[in-house]
């Protein structure tokens, strides 16, 4: 009975990890099937399209949290090296994350298309900027100001600082920079007599194939862990 209960728990946890790991792959088949189009060619609402152009502001810009760069959208994550969890002996424990976005335009010599990413499920597949701060180091001024206003970011625990190599924090930032070329994919909608890309958009500085490979790599580790948990759980139930 005990093995069955424990096995069921392992299976449930494995399925949850698998869902988390595989969910970002849902858009990959649609993107690989789509033909990359110029912004001027997107004229129909209610379809999935992939469009490449130069991103430019259509209203206001944002200030990125760690670099202060002027941008059209950003995603950040803060992790800390700790001695437990998946990835023993050390792994990067999640401490905080967040996003912000504004509507922007994709421009080409032949036309313009407005993109309106959803802030609820906004994720960037772009090159990241990472600032690493050791447990005993003083963070750069901008990061220190960021930490001071985030309730989620407590100082590194004293017991963690006492262990060499632990307590190092990584501040990761990804951005949509004005004037840079991006591939944006998602559903088209008609808003105020204008066709726009809106909702849960893919925003990447890679090719469709490069985007797919990057997402598969990210999904590989949680998928393997999920299979291990499910295997152990099924073994417990069978026993």
C-alpha cells in the first residue's frame, strides 16, 4: 500500500514536470510549418503567421532592469547557487522573475506590422545578458536598487555564504531592442481596422530552425527528469 501511494505521487510529479518541460514546444510545429513573411504581406486576421522585420517603438519604451537599456520589452530572472535540488551538488535555485512589454512595430522597406505581445505569457527567445554577483561581492548600483525594491529578494543566507562557491547570484535579462531584427510569430487579429500580431507571441533573434533547436534543448533535461520520476513511480505501483 505504501509503495502504491508513493508510486502514485512520483507519477503525478513526473507528469507535472513533463508538462512544464514540454509546454514550450507546443508552438514549434506551427512555426516550422510557417513561411517567414515580410510585414507587408500580413493582411489576413485569424491565422498563424511568422514575420521577420526590424523592431521599432510604436508608443513608449521601457528601461531594462539590470542594464538600463532602452527596450521594447524585457524578461528577467534571478537565480542563486544552492546545494540542493535537481542538479546535485550545486544548482541555480530560482528566486525571482518578471516581464514587461509594450506594443511595437516590425518594419521592412515594403511595410509595417504592429505586434502586441501578451504580458501574461510573454517569453523571449533572444540572446541574454547575464550579470553574476558573488555571495561576498557588492552588486552594481542598478542591481542593488532593483534588489532593494523587490520583496522576493532577501539577502543571501548566512549559512549559504559560509560554503565556498555557494550564494552566487545570476541576474539574467533578455530584451527586444529597437533597431534590431527579430522573427515574431503568432496569431493575427483585427484591431481598429488594422491587422496586428497579438497574444502569446514567439519573439526570437534566431531562425525558425534555431528557435526549435534551442527549445528542444531546454526541454530535454526536465523531460528526462520526468521520465525518471514516472519510471520510479510505476515501479513502486507494480511492486
